[in-house]
C-alpha cells in the first residue's frame, strides 16, 4: 500500500501538469479598455465587444483551444486581430490563433463549435445570436 501511495502522488502531479499544458491561452481585457476590439486584415474595426457575456465567450473559446504548433509553420494567413491585453492574430478560416509577437510563439486551434461562435460574433446581428436574449 505504501508503494502505491508513493507513486500515486507524483503521478497525480504529472497528470495535473500535463492537463494545464494542453489548455489554451488565458486572455484578459486590458484594464484601461472598455472592451475587446476585433479588427479585420486591413486593421478596420469590425466589432467592439463590451458585453461581459460576449467577452467571456471568446475568453472561454481561447482557453479550450489546443496547441497545434508554432508560428514558424502555422498561422500563415491572418484574417482578424482581437485586442485583449495582447493582440491576438486569428485565421477565421482555419481557427488558428496566436499572440502577435516578433518571436516564434505557440499557435492554438479553436474547437469547431467555438469557431462557429466566433464567426457569429463577426456578423452584424451577433448580439442576438450569441447573447441569447432573443432580440
């Protein structure tokens, strides 16, 4: 029994650590910002999210994303930028996301259901689709 407990502790720690590594990035709204700005590839503002529920939807989608590689080989076509406390690059066609930086960094893949939701946020009537208030 002691031998089992001796190995169980480190195993639990390793599993918890691996679970944390597979989680997507945590994104937060800049403290001096009134919301989250979404821009297209030309840097035109497409949408400004001010509703905390909509912002939480995007934050949760990012958190569920899985790491799929890095910017050396992934995220070659950026369609949108999402401004949290960092600027995130998004390929709305593939669902790849990565933080804007000069160095090679991780690229994550949004789950298909989250990509559909993110696309709906870019539609003109998104607050009705995602907000769930029925209009």
